[in-house]
C-alpha cells in the first residue's frame, strides 16, 4: 500500500553537546573515513542524570524571556490580574502544582476557605510558582493588593498536566479533581484551551481573536496551531505581509488548522520528531527533539533565540525568525531539555483498563491481517528509524492539509506507547467518537462499543478509519466487528 523506498539512515557524525546528551556514537574518530551510524539512547539509564535534571528545570520553569511577548505585546499580565480567577483558569485548562504549595494552602483550596473566584488567588498561586507552565512576577501595591508585573509561559503549559488524586470541593459538592495535583510532565494537557487564552489578549485583531477562540468551539480542548502565527503575524515572521487579517484569511484558505497537543514522552531513540518528522540532527545538531523545542521556544513561545529552516517557505522566503534581544537563551539549554524529554517514558495502562485475552487476539491482528506492524514496528511502534517518513497517503486522518505547512511534507508513523493516555487520535483529532452525532468524526459507527470509555470509543474510530474502504480513505482491511474490538483492546494495552 505504501512505497517503502530504501533509505540510508546514516546520520551526521555527532560531536559535542549531543554526545554529552548521552548519544553513543560508534566509529566517530577524528578523521572519520566512514560516516558513523549514531545509536540514539534507547534506555533512560544511558542519559546523564545531571543533564536530565537541568532539562527538567528548563521544561517546567524556563520562559526563555518570552515575557517580552506575553507581557509587553499580548498584555496577558493585565488580563490575568483583572479577570482570571482560579476557576476561570481551570476552565481553560490551567493546572496547579500541589507540591509547590504549603499543606495549609492545599487544604484551603480543597475545603473552600481560599476563594477560587478571585483573581488575587491566581496571583498568589503565581507568586508561589504553582501554576503549571506559567511564570509570573508578582508585587504588592500600596493598596496591599497583588499585581502581576510580568507573565510568561513554559513548555509545561502544553506538555504537562496534574494527577487527579487531590480532591477539590471549593466549598461546594462538585469534585474539581484534576485542577490541583502532582505534575505529570510529558503528558499533553488535553484540557488546555490555548486559543481561548490567546483570544483574551487586547493586542489581537478581531479576526485573530475570533480565529483563536474558534479552536475550542470547533475542535474542543487540547488543540493548538503551531503554524498559524508564522504564516499570519508579521511580528512573528517578518517575511509575511503587513496585513494580519489578509494573511490570516489566506492561511485559512490553504487549510491551516490547529492540531492535538502530543505527548512529550516515549520519544527516546527516535531519529525524527513531530507528526511530520521535521526534527532531525541534520536540521538541529542538538537533536531531533531539540529541533522542535527550538521551533516552539522561539516561534511560538517567543523566547529569545533564533530559528531557521530553509525547507519551510513562507511568502517565498525560508522561515527565519529572530527573537533575540541581544541574547540567545534557547540554544544552550536544548541538550538538557532533550535529555529530560527522552527520560520520560510512556506511562503504562492502569491495571484492569483493558481485556487481556482480547488484547492477545488483537496483537495477532496488529501483526498480521490488520498490517499495522508494517509501519508501527519495533519497541516504540514506529518505523521512523528503520524506514523513515511516509508520503501523504499514509495518514488516514480526515485533514489532508497540515503537512503542507511542515518542512518535510511527509508523515512520521506516530509512536503508540501510552496512547491510552491521550485521546483523541491523529494529528487533527479526527480519530474520535462524537457523542453529539453518536458517530465517529468520519461518520462511521462504533456499534456495541459506544458508551464505553472515551479511549475505547476513540480507538474504535481509529480502527474504523483504517478499516474503511480505499475510496473512503482507509486501507480496506476487511476486519470484522469482533476483530476491530480485539484490536482496540490491544491498542489500549500499549
Ligand atoms: C502552546 C502549546 C505548546 C507549547 C507551549 C509547547 N508545545 Fe510542544 N507541541 C505542541 C504542538 C501542537 C505540537 C505538535 C506539532 C506537530 O507535531 O506538528 C508539539 C510537539 C511537540 C513535541 C513532538 C512530540 C513528538 O511526537 O515528536 C515535543 C517533544 C514537544 N512539543 C516539546 C515541547 C517543549 C520542550 C516545549 C518548550 C520548549 C514545547 N513543546 C512547547 C504544543 C506546544
Ligand atoms: C502506512 C503506514 C501505517 C500503517 C499501515 C498504520 N499506521 Fe497508524 N499511523 C500512521 C501514521 C503516519 C500516523 C499519523 C497520522 C496522523 O496523525 O495524521 C498514524 C497514527 C496512528 C494512531 C494515532 C496515534 C496518536 O497518538 O494520535 C493510531 C492509534 C494508529 N496509527 C494505529 C494504527 C493501527 C491500529 C493500524 C493497523 C490497523 C495502523 N495504525 C496502521 C501510519 C500507519
């Protein structure tokens, strides 16, 4: 079904920082006669613990100076100070780190003695560095009130969430568990509404604000478009025209969409990062994950650094973004940041969350009749290291446009370890069951599986996509309903 062209798989002979990041490179001598094939670390134990610890700090707390954007440009500090109480923040998916708070504060939040409907509480939490992925500089005014002087974001905003075992009743009877908890780094925050948050900024045009707000109403939470601003906003990419609204309209006409926030776990050893495999050592010496960290850190978070990729052409020019203010605070932290992400293994499924006997049958199908293993192979369930990237038709997702904005215009087979943790599936979230229509996003039915848990429902829709006829964009696998159900149980077990 796909053309499996042979690929050399040889990578650059790596030195310096990458080796420090515990990439074992064989035959990488001074006068290397042959190009070495680097062996990426496959075990967390191969990583340098010191580097991992530094990266963890960066991942959680480093804004790379992006306050220049979130404060000076977007004025989010004022928006938050005036109107964002903790319950509002929780509604748009922000999380509170219970371990950053003294026990009496956690108790006060749980029992309602600390008001969650007051923006002053949000500022107090920011002052304690307890809002996951958000950093605030808070001062006390002459009136005794807290003020948010500077505000910025970190990687953890999108790629961390918290555990659901701290129960919050806030004086009422509804348990708001999942708002305050212990950090789960690398788990995508699928409750987050980045577009809704952005739409609150007074610095946007009305069309921009409406576009950002529409992500939640059209797609739900957990979606973000990491390509929009470099194609529309001259402040983000000087190569685009000066008319933001015209740029935006043109971008939407060509099919720009937000995508699901993916996990930052289970990536150790993979030679290419992101849905479209843009990240690799050829384009970022620090490593595949670092490529994307630099892209996001500079072009999206607006950290002080530079990004360049000659493969991404916007308005006739290669993408080149420079957000330095006489400094570069991104490059030096990339190796540690990558090591930390590599250290995060995919979470194992909760006990009892799948049917072991059906999963065993599903495994046979995955490796046989359903042909899944032809792409989802090896320990991480991806052929990215052994085969490389796939052409556009390898994705059975409904959206066909997102890859147009990528560097490779191809797909990386998504690794599947821990997929039970992050429905909906596929880059556009089209592997999902829609309770409103009682059908999958592609219109197919999940029959007896409906009404199960979200993971089962959504994974059934995923397998339906693959099982669909070729004319309907599937791989025509001819799986029976029973076989679909078995395959789903196997996917839940990964
Ligand atoms: C506003 C939300 C947001 C922020 C902030 C953010 N990311 Fe992402 N991240 C995304 C989205 C969306 C993608 C998917 C892009 C794609 O694959 O095309 C992504 C992709 C990734 C991936 C690729 C995973 C894979 O399967 O290869 C990693 C790793 C990652 N981000 C880490 C980070 C790090 C580290 C930071 C901080 C420097 C960061 N992200 C900041 C939204 C975000
Ligand atoms: C031709 C290669 C290929 C085959 C065969 C294949 N996949 Fe995939 N798979 C992909 C690609 C590429 C993606 C990413 C698609 C996207 O996000 O648009 C993907 C994504 C997925 C995802 C979503 C993961 C996530 O985190 O969003 C699941 C689940 C999945 N595949 C399961 C399967 C199953 C089950 C089979 C067999 C029925 C299968 N795949 C067969 C290439 C393949």
